[in-house]
C-alpha cells in the first residue's frame, strides 16, 4: 500500500480499538489510524490508499467479511487508479511539451540542458 499523510489532528484510541496502518519511513514505523471494536469504523490520515487496486480489493473483502460475518475471497479485477493517474500525467506532460517552448522555459529558469 502506498499513500501520503496530511495531519490536521490526533488519533486517540479507546480501549478495544486496534491500530489500522503502520507507516514505514526511513527505517522507523509508526501507526496511523484505528479500527473500532466492531471493525465497522476505520479511520486514518493516509491519503491515496485506494489508488492501489490490490489494497482496495482486500479492503472491500474485509468490509464484506464484517458485514456478512464470513470470509469472502473476491477475485474481482479492480480499476487501477494509480496506473490511470500515471497515464494521465504522461498525457498531460505530452500536451505541455507540444504546446510550450520547453527550451525557452529552461533558459528563463536558468537551467542548462
């Protein structure tokens, strides 16, 4: 799973709640997010977690298992938002390359190519 955090508060755990996501950064790990005692409420400061199709499928399967009280293995193919975003960024970059004088921009910024 990949994502990024934007913190604008604190997570305060009550008895019986579980940690949700462990963030590994520069060799250190810290938890971000909680799962309620029932497993039906989950929260985190991590953004972009649903860009990963594999994580999204596992997460939805988890929610189904909580709702229907059984293990549900879902082999459904999911839309890969991360891959879509990367393709759109590349498409936009190509539009800019065709529409702008990149060499002139580099010159204005003092970048030697």
